C-alpha cells in the first residue's frame, strides 16, 4: 500500500524490450536502499525491483501493465515519481493508494495561477462514478484532490512544493498520466452493482 506522497524523482537510464515485456533501469537517491523483490510505486504503478546496480534499480512492466498505464511512453531521461510502500505504523499523509492504475488520463490544461498551478485531465467516462467533488485521486502516483469534475474530466490545484518535487512540472497539454481512483469508491460501486443485480 502507498500513500501518494512522492519520496523522490527517478530518471530512466535504460530501456530493454524483451518480447512483450519492458525492462527499465531507474537511477534515484533511494535506489541504493532498495532490495530485490521490493515493491515501489513508479508514477503510481506498483512494480517489483528485480535487479540492482550502482545507484540504480531495474523494474519490469508486462503487457497488461503497458496496456493500462503510460509506462510505454517512457524514454531515456524521463523523470519518474517514486514512492516506497507505507511501513506498518507509518502516517497516511495522502490517501490509500494501491499502485494498481485504473486507466490513463490526458492533460487538457496547465495554467499558472499566481504561485500555484491548475491542471485539467480528461479520462474515460466509464470511470465517472469514481470521481467526486473534493475526492481523492492519484495522478502519476501523487495523492491529489479533484474538483470542477464532469463525466470526463477533473481539475487539480498544485502547490509549489508538489510542482517542484514531482514530475507534474514536466506534464504538458496532450501528455498522458496514470490515474488510480479512490479504493473506497470502487467498493461502493461494486456493492451497488451487486445489489442491483440481485433485484
């Protein structure tokens, strides 16, 4: 489990294609502290560390992950949001994030608003029930509060610290981002579907 509070930024150093898989070497300030088999959120995607190097680590994205996330858009030099799992007894400073990306969204607006930034993202309307006004959402693994929602879009306000310490500063109009909707909303939606089906 993650919290959506980004620890540090990583940099894609190498990309290796292996049949339908994609191996990525990431350098970061926490790579030397990682262990093989450890789960780390990369732009909100829970990936397993499968190899270590000096100041870098490797993760592998399989076909299913590549299909549902924007990992396939990564290039050498791409900046990646990194977060290690929440330790037992740790503070839940953001919200419950599983690292299981639901879909990708597309940036429609980036606007500087006198010291902060306003972003608007579109998403498939099939997920509309999981987005609520002032609800939580993970964008590239960042725990954010959404507002001005519609059936296909939402906005988020970004404070200077988040802008400077995550890769949102590099997201431009047209760029894809990973979206994970709130876990509690998914359970409520599932229960409603089951209740309706039982009638």
